[in-house]
C-alpha cells in the first residue's frame, strides 16, 4: 500500500488536534451528559443521541490517545 506523505500544513493541523485533545474529549462528555439528561426527561430522540455519544467518546478517546505517538512517527518520517 502506498501513501502520500503529509504536508507541513497537515502536520500543523495534527499538532493543533493533539494540543486540543483534552478539550475535545471534555466537549464529548458534556454532550453525553446533556443527552442523558434529555433521555431521563423523556425525550425519545435523546436515547439514540446518548448511544451515539457513548460510541463517539470511545472512538475519540482511542484516537486522541494515539495521536501524540502517531504524530511523532509522522514527524520522524
């Protein structure tokens, strides 16, 4: 499998994401808490949103945890 090396702009964007990863996770957590509150209040659409948030938090946590290591590898290449 071949790939195109990342540009300096793309690497800079990954750096920004890396720096903001805690804020991103906190935003997901706030959204999940909001949807849980709406679900408990009886909002029928909130259950789907709550499930989606949980899945999103799991994926985001894994990706954002790996980002610093992956970024370091990209910068070495």
